[in-house]
């Protein structure tokens, strides 16, 4: 078998066999297939898609590249959650503490930023000392002890997703339904949870730009979950405007903590919605009973305390969170109401500031990002600060406000 023939076959829109997929993907993990060859194959998959059979085979190859966690000895139903990625989406940092405070175990395997969308692992690394690569034993002990842990793909857990994910991030190959489905579902199945909740983001700041693609992704992920005997619920949520106010790694951890301490708004609303669904499927109770439990742990700050416990357990020093001292306030030049905020352009700007990667070797600057001072529906007067840039240095950045905010 030859990798070039496999690339050409996909370029010609033909179906790859299981052994061709194994040859290409396992070969990449082993270093036999090179970055430039895998980039080319990923682009051909992005452009020409994959059949269901190819996608199911790819999920299985990803899973078998590492171990599958056995959580049978952990009491209760274990529910995992994943987002397909959006701008300002720090929901995992909020729902993990909420749902585990309700007594439901949340074993979470996460990824880094992908394209312009942020990743939970990068966000957590903005906390000094936070360990994102747990061994299997550490992961199991932690979920037994405190009910919630986050680990990245490691040498033992979905290593193939880790390397493919990093390559997709910098080769414009993120927005492919079969690649997203295999990346997410392999992590979720290897993570060992009984039930899986997927938040599919849809809109200009997401990988799924329209409802038809979001529905396609939902369908294939639910079928993959079923095949592996995991109840999988996919819900579609809007990503035409950023989620919450803060975009950027440390800034997003800060906002997650604010919500756990009582901040209201769209971010809290979506966190409550997802949390109650997770609690309801885990405990087999009604959504309204689940909501009562969720609001109780939020309002009593038990979920906030759980967040602090989780950070400390994984070695993080929450007092170390740092945002850049170099800021620019972008002011309104007209009166009106904020009609919309362009998630795509805000995500691009955040990456440009240094919160995301352009090449695999890029180091993220955890302290940079954007705070939206005015949100959709708010009244604006000339001179009000619309948003604040947290930059890596004092250099001026030219901003055309109309690219980000529509004010009418
Ligand atoms: N999240 C993942 O883990 N993988 C993707 O491909 C997209 C979002």
C-alpha cells in the first residue's frame, strides 16, 4: 500500500477501505506518513467527505489507537459532555462543577483550540500548575474522589486524535463532518462515560455554518453513539454571536468563575440548560426536577466550591490567572442598540491577538483576548466602550468597528 495512492483515491471521491484508512492514520501516528501527506489527505476528506462506513471505521481506528477507560467500578451513571467549538464557549468549566455537585460523575476528555474556536485544555493551562495530561489512574482516582476531571488526549488515550487534531488546527481542515464526528466520538467513547451530551454549535463562529450541516453532524454522532451502546444526545445551539462576554483563555476561566459565583445572562442560561439535561439523563428524572438541583448547587455556590476543588486537585493555582496589562478600549462612534456581534470576526481577532495557533509550534498567549463590554440588545451612546482588547504588547491595532458590531 502507498500513501500517495490513498490520497489520490480520496481526491477522486472514492471510498477508502478499512485497511487503507489504517495504513494512512496509524502510519501518521507512527511517523511513517508525513505531515504534508496527512495534510493533503485531510484536505481531500474535507472537500470530498466520507461515507458512513468510512466514518465509522475512522472512529474505531481513533479509539483503538489508545486505551478505553473502564469506569465500571465508579458508582453511578457517568455523563460526558462535548462542544463542537465556538467563540467564548467556556461551558465545560461551568457545567462540570454544576453537574458533579448534583452527584453525577463527569469524566471529561477535552482538546485544545481548533481553528478560531477555543479549547478547554488551553483554557485550563492558563492556570499555573494545572495538569492537563492525567494518567489513567489519576483520572479514575479524581472522578472517584470529586466527581469531575478533565484530561487531554494522551499517549494512552486517543493519541491519534491528539496528532490529527493539532494538524487540522493549522491546515484549514477543521470544518469536516466526518473528521469532527470521529474526533469527538472517539474521545467520548475512550473516556468511558455511559451517556454523552454533545452541544453542536451552529452559526458563523462555528464549524457548522448552517442548520442542514448541524443536523447531519447530529445524525452521524447519534448513530455512532448508538453503535457503541452509549446514549448520545446532541443539541444544536446558536453561534452567530459569541457566548458570554470574555474571549481568550485566562479571560474565559475568569468568566466561568463569575457565572459560578452568580453572574446572569446567556452563558448562565445555556449552562443551566445543558446541566439539567445531563442531570436528567443521568438520574432518569424530569427536566424540572433536574433544574431544581442545578439551581440549588449554583445558588448555594457549591458548584463554585467544586470548581476550586477541581482546579486544586489537578495542581492549579487559581490565584495565578493573569490577563494582559496592555489594553485598548474600542469606543462607539454612533448611538443605537447593539443588533449583533459577529462571532467569526471576534474569533479571528482573538486568534490574531495570540489566543489561538497559526502553526503547530505556536505558543498561545493565555493572557490576551477580548472582553465584550456591550452585549446584543444593549443601548449604546457615542464614546461608550464597546469592547476591550487585551494585547500582548503596546502596539496599536487598527479596528473597523463595523466588522464586529452592528449598531442600529
Ligand atoms: N471538538 C473536538 O474534539 N474535535 C473536533 O473536531 C471539533 C470539536
